[in-house]
C-alpha cells in the first residue's frame, strides 16, 4: 500500500502506473449543496473532498449553493478548476456542465452530453442495447404524480425507479400486485419512471478512473437492493474489495464497465453498477458520473484497494479534468 508525504506548495497525484508523484498546487473552487433531493449527501461528499484536496496540498474555497447554477457566480479567473461535489438533478444531469462549458470554466468529471446520457437511465440503456452491453429489460413511462402507476406487461418481480434520479431514490420492488400500492407512495412521486426486470444475484460495482477499471467492489446490503438507506447508513451494508470472482468474470465485468463509460462518452471518472445473476451473467444497471465520496462510498473504496489514497484520487481527478478542459 502506498503512503503519502506532503511537500509545501505541492500536491500528490498518480501517474498511469499508480505511482505517487508531486504535482503543482491548484486553486480550486469546490461547489456543494444544490437544490436536488441529494443535497444532504452532497454536503457530506464535499466535507470529505475539502479535507482530501487540502491534504493533497491544494488551496480550496468551498461554496455551498442553493441553486446549482449559482456556481458560475462564484467563479473568477484566479481559480484553476471548479470541483463539483454535487449530486442529483441540475448538478449531475448535464445542466450545470453545459453552462460551465459555454462559459469556458474548467470543471471536474464528465461533460454535459455524457452527464445527460448517464443521468437519464433510459437514454443510457438505449445505447447499452445498441452496443451489446447487457442491461435488464426495461420500459420508460411518463407519469403524473399522485395518479395510479402506469400499467405494464412485466412479469413479477420487477423494479420501478425514477428515470432521472440518483442514490436509488424512489426505488420499489414489485413482487405481486399488492406491492403496487406502497410503490405508488414511493416511486409514484416522480414524473419519469423506469420499469426494469428484477435481476436476482450479487451486487457489484466497478469504479473507472481515466478509462481504466479499478478493483471490483461487492456489496452485501442490509436490504434486498442497495437502496438509499443501505448506502448512507454506517454499518447498514458490508463490502468486499476486490470481490471474489474468477479471473474470467473479473475481466468481463471490468471490460463491460470500461465499455459502458466509453459508449456514453464519460471522461475522468465514474462508477458502473452491475447485478450478477445466479447463472453468472452480468447486467449493467447504470453509470454514475459524480459518484459519492462519503465514508461509505464505493469509488474511494475501490481506489484504496488499488493503492490510491483518497487525496491522491482527488488530485488525479483534478488533473485529468484540467487536462480535459484544455
């Protein structure tokens, strides 16, 4: 495992071999908060980002915004980079990214097009289907909130979830007609819904940094699916990294993760979520372009298993993002 020492005025990054190297100090504007349902997670993510970036030797100004587009107002030419600690709509769905691109402001993570495609699960799944990336059978529905859930031809069990939300908010498993009523109070609060075949089996996720897959994490959730509570409640789930897989399965999952990221055009970093069914077939669920950075978050866990400390991970994201913008 690598260790990290600090050099005044310098940061620590990683080269392509995973070796730590000194990098020049940046002046970074860290944006957190926002207006989405994931604001609370964003604030915790940004707490960790602030500590990690400062430990890496960067000068960081953190701003908590109420509206994601306020970020532009806090930018000035003395900054080198805007670091996005946001999650959810307006901060992760390509809207803010498109404004930043128009303004010529360098920012971390995927660009506007890739962010839009990844955030809208149905759009991503269209491309997955076209590119032979296995993804569960699905159907998109426009839904009027407070009305009955849309009818469908899915066999039980199936999953209902918002098409354009993160953190598995609004997710319901439908095992029988009786589950539709409680699902209406959960999933039915969203306008854009994705119905998806339920895939039993193992829950796996693959972090991707600069186009290359990190060690695979297996999630042992306290619930049947890795939902919001399982993700952010300390001790609610346990994890194994690297996941116990055959070499063939490991290569298959990593290859699919790298392909999914490439197909959507996602740059810098991402996390790709999978289900691994009892027959040994992987199913790609979605790509997260601004994955969480909390104490229980999966991308930092995978990076650590690869020998990349958290400050070095953040520094690598910063450098890759700055190079992308150039």
